[in-house]
């Protein structure tokens, strides 16, 4: 292989890959679609500018390095402290879900395509991984609720490692007749090996970053990449195919830790991931042989459709059977199952190995099936994800709460139950830790610092709620939000501790509440109206929610004609800036805002009926 050819090819692929990412961002379509197209055009089937076979063993080395970085980068986006309430679902998805997907896909491939069952099972194992390289950009673009995003990202990162090990087990079964106790030993060694070196790498890096004084951002990045490569290489040497799992757990360790220079490490890895993702997908897609794809016929398309509309949803619903995920959330998770760089890399790797071992048509069948699956799942997911997110109601409001005390945490918990995305920012580390234990995302820092507000996501927030016990802080943060980030008064809600300061907030058009005045009014209302105020204002049993009326089934109907759930009531309708006290004859018009009061679950159900 010519060194000049290799360098020229890599430079050209890198430039085209960056352009593909830019095009994907402009058109809001996952860049992987354009990367695949570029690889096909540059490959032997079209222009022949890139010949993958000339890369030799260098391609396997490049693929291994890229997969390690990309999986680690995906793990960095996961904070396990925020996923405690959904850990069971994630564990099921990367165990039960992966096995169900592999087996059902294998059976479907065997019946539809008449290929050997061992190759069908290898394809099922390879295709059981989704992948953070495709899912993470989609989640960032759509901004679904935290719970759904957490499940999808954690599944994508962890099922890469699980599917790689499962595929390796199937491959060993094909070439070495690995069965019984030996198969169990193979699986156990790979899993424990990946878990051990992933945890060891994470602990080592955390100790280095926290214990070495005066460590600069540059050295933090260098230590990270060095430990990453060392852990990947050692894990692969001791147990082949366990390095991906090690990288997934390494990334999660760092993503779940409060360490110095964490943001610098994340940004550095994101840049490297974009470059490597571009190079790998273009090179791997150059392996596609159109003749074998045509030979697979329409049954291959039917197989991919079954994978998307039947096998994936079945695996998700079985895995999340006892979770607190809502039906719409499960449907959205079922619909988001694009296959990415790890399945593509595995398909190429196992195809090369099978070809070397004397298999003739099987490698081409595996590659053709894999790339058909990637193209269809990525393209369909990228185009339909936002539409499905809206229909399944997983796009929440973004709410930033300043103050992690009792009021801020209780408020955040109520917002989470409503399905909104919430972030707390507080300069007290202990309060942030309490919020994290409750599954609430928390940022430790001074909210008067613009950089900390940006870190907490103020640029995407729909509402800012300040709840600290310092009126000066609350007022200053609101002023920063108005002047620096363009917040209007109706998007700002403030707690005013001293009633004498209430007027200052009102003069700035900030919606405010004084706990002293509110408590007095509440106690006054409870005298003679005990049940109403106790349920909706004092306990955790009730809720008050304002929702926009948009459901065509209720638009134009009087409230008495709508079968609202028990324990819920529409008490007010806001129309064109005017508030109307609701009664049975009040009609709901498109664009109205209905205020619903009642018990928590009933209010949520009623809200879903009208919006």
C-alpha cells in the first residue's frame, strides 16, 4: 500500500466528511446519510477513487480506533446519577432487548432470505446495536424530554458493547463450534473483562484529574486519550471484542463524575468523533457491492421494515414492561432505532474474517444486508423523528430553576412528573447532590455568572424560575436573563422573600410571588374551602396545569360535551389575552389556553385530551 495514496485518501475523505456534516446540519438530516452516499460515490461501484482493499490491515486499525473514540464520546453524554429511576429499563434494553432483537431478526432473515441460519444469527447480533453516533445528534436536534433522551443514549452506548460481544460469540460458534460451557465462559470473560477495564480506566483518569495540582486543559485531554487507548488495547488483547464495552463504561464513568476540565474533554472528543465518524463511514460504505444488494431483492427491504415496525417495538415494550415510561415515550423509543458505525464496522470486520476462512457468498450477504439496514433506518429515523416526537408528546418545555433548596427541588420534581425538562443551578454543592439523587439535573455554580447560565441551558430554556432566599440574587438573575438572553417578563417567574421588594420585581415586568403573602392568602382560602386548597396547593396529590387547546376532537365543543377524567376540572379559559371563568357551556376554541385543576394523573390525562 502506498503511503501517499493512504494519506491522500484520508485527507480527501476528511474534507468531504466535514462538508457532509455541514450539509446534514443545514438540511436537518443525520449526516450519516450523506457520509454513506459519499462513500458509495467514491468507492469502486461508482468512481473508484477509493479502493478499501488497498488499505489492508490499516483499515481494521483505523476502525478499531474510531469505534473506541465514538463509543467513549457517547458515554460522556450520560450521567448515571440522573438515570436512577430508569436504570431497570436501560438494563433490560441492553440485555433482553439485544437478545430479542438478535434472535427475532435472525429468524426473519433466515425465513425471508434463505441464508444459512448461522449467518442470519450473526447478522441479528450485529444489527441489535443502535449507536450513539446517530442517536445523539437526533436527540440534540429534537430536544426530547430528559427521561426519553437518557434511555435512548444509555441504550445506544451500552448496547454497542453488548452486541459486539454477542456477535463475537456467534462468530466463534460459526468458525470454532463454540457451545455449552465454553460459550458461557466466552461470554462471561468478555463481559467481565470489558467492565473491569472500563471501570479501571475511569477511576484512573478521575484520580489523575482530581489529585494532580495545576493540571492544564491540554494535559487533561492528553491523559484522557492516552488512558482511553491503553484501556481499549489491553481489553482487546485479553478478550477480543470486549474493548467496546470498556469504552462505553469508561465514558459513563467520566460523564457521571464532577471532575476538572470535563467540558474541555467533551469538546475535544466531539471534534475527534466528527472527523473519525466521517472517515469511517465513507470508507466502510465503499465496501458496498451493488450486485449482492440486488441479489438480496425486495425481501431484504421487507426484513428491514419488520425490524423497524415489529421487532424493535416488541423488544422495547417487553424491556420496559414494568417501567414508569408512558405509552407515548415507549412508542418514540421504539421508533428511534437507527444503526450506526459500530454495526457497520462489525459487519466489515466479520465479512473480512469470513472471507479469509473460505466462506464465499456469506460475507457479501452480511455486508449488503447491513448497509441496506443502515441506509433505511437512518434515513427514515432522521426524516420522521421530529414528527413522531410531536405526535407522541415527548418534546417538553425547557425550564431552568435557580436555587436548589426545598422550594426549587420540589418545584423541579413536579415539573418532571409533568414530563418537562428541568435543570437546577445552585452554588451550594450539597443542594446539587440532593437534586441529583432525585434524578434532577443540577449544575453547581453561581447563577449570576453568564457562563454558568449557558452551561445550565438558559439559551434553550422556555422559562426561568428563581427560587433562592436572596431577593438581590433573584432580581439580578432575572435582569441578566432579560438583557443577555432576551427573556420577556412572562417567561420569568421569581420568588420574592420580602414583601416590600415585590414592587421592584413588578416594575420590571417579572411575574413574582411572595411566600408571606401567598401563605396568608392560602390559609385564608382554606378556611371553609379545605378540600380544594389542600389537594391542589398543599399536598402532592394535586396539580394545576395550563395547556393550549389544539386537539381537533375537542375544538368547538362545550366543556360539558367533553368526557374529562374523574378528579379533573377545567376552571378557566384564556382567550386572546382575556381570562374566562369556565362552566359547562363554555366552548373550547383552537388556540385557547385551558387551566385544569385536579389530581396529578387526572390532570395529565385531561391535558392530553385537549392539546
